[in-house]
C-alpha cells in the first residue's frame, strides 16, 4: 500500500529528467511531452533562462512576508497589465486560489452572491472553485456546495438570459474549456455576455488559468473575443513550472480589496515572481507569439491531413482531437509509443506541447497519433 492518498490516477511511468519537449523515465526511455504538466511548461523543461533565474534568486532571497513592499511584484503586475484595461494584481500559488480570490472580490464588491458559471467548466478543486465548476464528477461526494452558483449550458444565450436577475454578482467562464473538451466560446455568447454585463452592472470573471500566457496564440485568450473581463485569473503557464497564480482586476475594484480582506503566506514569493517575470519576458515578445501561431497552423494542418476522419478543435497550442469513443485507450497506446497526452473529457485527446515545441517534434507526434487513431 502506498504512503500517498490514491486521489490521483497515476500512470506507471516515473519521469526523472526533461529538456525542452523531451522527458526521460527511470529506465532511460524518452517521451515527447505533449502535456506540458497540463499547460504549465510554457518554455519546456529546464529552459536555461528559468534555470538561471531560479539559481540567481535562490542566492538572494527565497521568501519574505507580504507585509513588506515588493518592487518585483509591482514589476510583474505591470507586465501582466500592460496594454490591457486591467490595473491591479494579487499573487497567489495556484489557479484554484486565484479563482477563490476572484469569487471573494466579486461578491464583496457587488454585495451580491449569485455567480453564473457553465456546464463542463473547470475552475479548481477548493470548495468555492469546485462549486463554480460545471462537472458533477468534480463535485460528487462532498455534500452541499455553495448554493449561490447557477450553472447553465455553455454557448446557450437563451439559458443565460433566463437566469439573469438583480441578484447576479458575476458571470464566470473560460474562453476555451480545457478540461471540459476544448470547447470554445461562441461569438454569440461572448457578445451576449458583454451586453448583459454592461447593461446590468454585472462583473465578468474570465478564468485564463489554462488559456493564458500565450497558450492560445495571444497573451490572453479573451483578446481573441469581444469580452472585457473585470477580473481575470492566471496560473499554470505563468510560472513555467514554478507554482504561482494571479488575479487581475480593474481600477474600479481597487478599494474593495483593502488590508485584511484577503491574503496568502507564499503567494508572490521572490522565487516565483522571478521565474514568472522570466517567462513573460519570453512569451510576451511579439515574435514569440507569432511563432506560437505559426506552429499552431502547422500542427492543425498536419493533423487534418493525417486524421481526415477526426475534427480538430482549439486555438494556439491548446488543441483537441474529437473522437467518437473513449480516448483513454489511445492515451495509453500513445504513451507506449513515446508520446505523453492527456484527455479533455471522455472523447477528446488534448494536445498541450510546450510553446517552444519544434515542427519536427510536431511531425513525430502526428505520426504516432495517426498510427494509433487510423488503426482503430
């Protein structure tokens, strides 16, 4: 019996090292890592700039309380907010924590309690974030959840309009539902949300934990829509593998989060901030984002040509292969062939390579996928 709780469905692979897109297990077998730690490793494994940032910061200061000023946090916040309508940031340790902060901020600012979320969404596993998540399998077994979340079908404008009333504090969504099936928001729903929030004074929370930091080909996925979030949450790719989360908000929300309203011991610690700033220095470079989009186009074209009987969904390097059957066996076969994958719901293979993936690595992955999917 393991000394660990069995809350993870672990695979029988022990990874011991990685460089770029390639990881190696304890037997010496190499794999193409198209999970990126589930959209975390923006710059791949052991990127030299991140290694250097950690080494330099580790020799200076690992941790200090948020009771003290942090010019480094100020710089990171300014980088995240540059050329956006957002004005302030709060740093934490994970996406779930960022979403908890967003929920608290929306409720406190509006003095209302109802938050609209969507089926197949995923916002985290802490209690508030779990209550916001539109997947029964995540909620099951934990008793009564927070009652003031209303979950409706995604991309259903009529369903949204039917639940809007004077008690609604916010609408909370992912522009692309990563865990729920790589489902993209429709232009119609995005416009309806924009209109409703403007007319009713409802806050918009956009969860960019998986889609942000260049994953979809722009700094943030909402930039590809008409949406204009009042609150945005980040994590995963922000730290490139080092734990950090963030919540950003508009200037109108500034006074709501005064001293003592929210906090975290480790959030925004010097090591995390140093790594995140290094990630942004690379990813937010326009040339880098252009390369992400070029790789995305190349990847989608290769997939479409090699898998003519499958639908390819997603944006940037958050892509999905839609299958008619359960994809778990395909994920296992790919692993045996040297390609690490993760699913998105029961019928979609999710593709999340590092943003630094090469065309040659894409070719190798497509060849493995084609061999598996076209043989079944």
